[in-house]
């Protein structure tokens, strides 16, 4: 791929919420997208978007490869299955373990691939609408050559240094974001408990000093109890597990993150992992019921 140009073709591993949004934006920009996902429904959705669902081994034939899989282990498995190449670029947009990314990058390099991190800050809807940002790390020259693709995918992208730093930045952002979500949820639950109409409260809060972007995006879902996923509880559990591990390694206590993990852990135990992460509201409600029962 020449610097300053969109790749003619992109191979995409992972066609879920994020992968589907990536495919939508790249296809709209005129890129030929081929992709693979174990879920046949996701493969069918790629075809509906105008992309080409293919077996996993054919994804590597594209000019640039993008990985939108769930976890670091899945990314490592993709790298381990990569055919030999000569300087091809592999972009990981997933939230991964920063401490493992240098090793994954070394494995990719041994197979002839330049691994670039570009984790996404924003929901799948933000990404589909071009309103997400990308946190880019790795070889700076390679990253700069990807600028046209990053511009097609996001409203802004930021280079944050060596491999691993993209995910460190993403986890720090997600820490603030997750705690902000649960603050909105607790505010909605509290407002209802003291006799306020949740919808009216949210309208007031959005005009107040407490207004947050996450309040605007997740508050209406909490009030309407519409938990169709834009970003799943299970993803939040995975991300906060990484945040917790990184904090422990750095000797940093995160008391609010610990409580958040308890809440989303309860959500998982209740079978709510595939719901939108705004469904943390349900865990906050259950915690309130348990307290009342104890009292």
C-alpha cells in the first residue's frame, strides 16, 4: 500500500459490532472488503453491506489486514496462522492486553507483518457514523501511511507511541468511561427512588453541570430500558479485567473500578453479558434491592 492512499482491498477478521461498522465505512469509501467470522450471520451481514465473506485463509490475500476480534488471545491466534508476507500491515483495533502486544508484534514481524495498534474509542454506532477516534501505536512511519484509512474510519486518530501504548490509552479512557456510565445509572436509579420521573431527570441532568457525552448516549437507553447492544457488558468485563491487572502491576489501587467489576460481574451472572453496557443499570437496581432487604 502506498503512503497517502486508501488500500484497494482490506481483509477483516471479526465481523461483529465493531467489524461490521468498519466494513460499512470502508465499503462506503470505495474499498473492497473481504472478511471472515465464525458466525454465519455476521458473514451474511457483510455480504449485505457489499463486502465479500471468505474463508479465513483468503483474508490474508487483501492489501491490508484489520483484526477486530474480541481478545488478545484471538489476535495472537490470527497472527500464528498468518502466511508468510513481505512487509504487509496488520492493524488491530481490538482492546488487548498492552503487556502482551510487543510479543504479538514480534510474532507478526517474524511472519513479515507490521503490527499497528489502533483501538477504537467510541461505540459501534459512533464508529459506523464516523464519530469514533483511533489510538494509534507502533512503527510511526507505517502508521502515517495508514492515515487515509484511519480518516475514513474515524473523526480523528492520534499517534501515542510504541506498541502497547494504544491499548494503555484505550484502557485509561475506558476506565473513565465505564465509571461515568455507572454514575449515570446510579443517578437514574437514585432519581427514581426519591420520586423523580427518570426521563424528566435525565432531561434536566443533560442541561446541568453534570452533563456528559456518555449521559447523552447511554442515559436514554437506561431510561427506556433499551439494552440492544452498541457495546456489550461482556466486553466491558474483559476491558475492566485488563484495567485491573494493569493497575495491580503498577501498584495502583482503583477502588471505584473494583466496585464496577463487582457490578458487571453480577450482570454476567444474571446472563446479561450480551446486553448493551448501559445495562449496568440493572445491576445497580439489584444492589439497591439487596440493601433494602438487608436493612
